[in-house]
């Protein structure tokens, strides 16, 4: 067990090193100059003295190795850097937007998981029927739809054509940020992003629940329970679900990371003020 955990730890460390190395190197390898954002003006208009001063203040005049060590030291100490666009530390920018991302991702994940468990149970119970084939076909079709295309389609239909929901933002700017009106306005803006992220998160848990429950229903203890003439409802809730939900719990944790990644695309489509818009 210790050797297994040690191997996993080394894998995670290697992934973190590769990701941090890419995030450090890519901005420096891209064409253009960061001085346009750092100085707020065209780098060509800066004097040599100003350019040298700015690079020295930010450590850009040092070798890449020293810059990388300084960058990693900042990450390990919790210093994520400074946003020159927002004019505040990046950690503050992320904290100001984290609550909106958590609201969207956790709501979508909980809603999609609940729906998927119910539909997965129905499909497994009716395995081989028209219901099972229809639900699985719809699920696979949804899985093939890109999140941005689905979001744009929902905006075009429900925000543009029928004007039932807002097309962008999290709240209406002039609404008082307290009370029932603010809460309903927030839910009104949340609807389309939530539907989009719920649908794109849908397939994995549904297929896992269907497969897990189908396997469980074939176990000997289920056959014994049926021989005791237990009702189908009690058979499902008291016997089959307990074992079938174990893989679903694992998928739920894994989907949390994928939901945050998918939220970046959804937040961009709907101009939702989460981490994806930082």
C-alpha cells in the first residue's frame, strides 16, 4: 500500500511540474512583448531606461532558470502573481470570482448527478427496452455536443428568439444586491449556464449508473431477494442501490474537476463572472 501511494505521489508531482513548467514557458515563448500590458503603453514608445527599469522590477532581465525558481517559490508560498489588467493580486481576483464558479459548477454537478442516477436506474431496470435504448441514445448524442455550441444554441433560442432568459452576466447591474428580487434575478441569469453545464456533465454518471446497476441486478443476492418476493421498489432501494452507487460516488468526485474545466467554456459563452472570465 505504501509503495502504491508513493508511486501515485510521484505521478502527481510530475504532472504538477509539467503543468507549472508549461504555464511558465508558454507566455514567454509566445510572440509579442508583455511590456504593453505591464507599462500600459506601446513598448516601442518606451525609452531604453524605462524598458530596463520595468524588466528589472519584474525580474524579466534574469535568466529563465532564476525566473522559474522565483515563479515556483511564489506558487509554493501562495503568491499567484499580480494582475496588471485588474491592478490587484491574482489571488484576490480569483477569490472575488470563485463564489460564482462554485455556484455554477456545484449546482450543475448535483443536479446532473441526481437526474443521471434516476435515469440510469430506470434504464438498468428496463434494460433492452425502448426506454433503455432511447435514454442511452440521447445520452450519447449529448456527449458528442461541444459545450460552447450548446451554450450558443441555448442563447440563440431562449435569450434571442423567445427572450425568456438573459444572454449574459450573473445579475442585472441596476438590481439592488439584496432581498428576494436579487435572488430571483440571480437564478434567472443562472438558468442557461446551469442547463448547459448540466447537460454536458450528463453522460458519464448516467452510463456508470446504468452499467453498475445492471451488473448488480444480476448478482446472486438479488436473485435471493426476488425469491423472497420483495417488492421491486424495496429491492432497488434497500439492496441494489447500495452496491450500484459506489462507482457513481467515484465518478462524482472525478466529474468535479471536469465540471470546473467545462465551466470555463460556459462562463465565456455567457459572460458569466466566474474564474473562466478572470
